[in-house]
């Protein structure tokens, strides 16, 4: 029988805004951000359309359009 040690190491990630280490646990209220401030800065960037999700432009294929 092998002796297996239980690893309770907490995963840490970098805050997307300031890159500070943030523990990935349920008690981290603003995860993946380190604070409300970083969360709101990111939200503001999305609201001001500084961040976008790239999409392909639809083709202008009106010849095959049916109503």
C-alpha cells in the first residue's frame, strides 16, 4: 500500500488587470480579479468597447436572400 500525501495547495492565478496573484477559492469574491477596483476597470473597458470579442463579418450575399 502506497503512502499518498494529500496536497492542499491552493491554485493562484494572476489578476487580469494588475497581475497580482489571486487565490482561486470560493472566498475570493472578485475572482479572477484581486479587488473590486480591478473588476470595475475591466467592466469599464468592456462598456467603452476597448475590449471586444472578434467576430467574422457576415457575407453580403443578398443574391441568395429569401424572405
